[in-house]
C-alpha cells in the first residue's frame, strides 16, 4: 500500500480521461447504473463512492471498509464489473497507467476544521 491507497476509511482519489465529447454519454450511463453494480460496490466494502466530471476529466473518490486493494480484488473478480467496464469502453481514453494502476491524485493541500468546538 502507498499513500495513494489508504487503509480503512481513507479516501482513495483517482482520475480517468474520457474520449472527446463522451462526457454526456458517461453521465447518462451512470444515471442508469445497473443495480448489480451498486450491489457489487457494497459487497466490495465501498461505502462512500463519488464521481465528478469536467469535460473529459473524471474524478473518482471512494472510502472502503478494508482498503483499496481488497475492494479492487472483489470487483476485479466479478463478471458484473467486467460487463460494466466493457459497456463504458467507448467512453474511456485513459483509465490507468502503463501497469494498469489507477491514475492516483495526490493531495497537495488540506484545511480541516474539527466539527466539535
């Protein structure tokens, strides 16, 4: 594990790049996300998963009950995940580095204030 893949409850943040003009297609497919995909996310222990998009840049953030590697192993072993990814293949330009790892974002600044006085 490295600083980009924190343990339980830590935030994992990474990016994808879409093919030019595919942002609206990506959005539409996620508005109609398969319930089997949502169930798989739950099964993998991902309890907070968010996606943002600006033009062709997609930012994903997740928190897991165990760690990213454990969640990724569960989803990678799933036929549902393979079909979902294949259904989006035409939208993706870049989804990982040369080794297939996510394009991790590195936090460069944070300001956090305690919620309690």
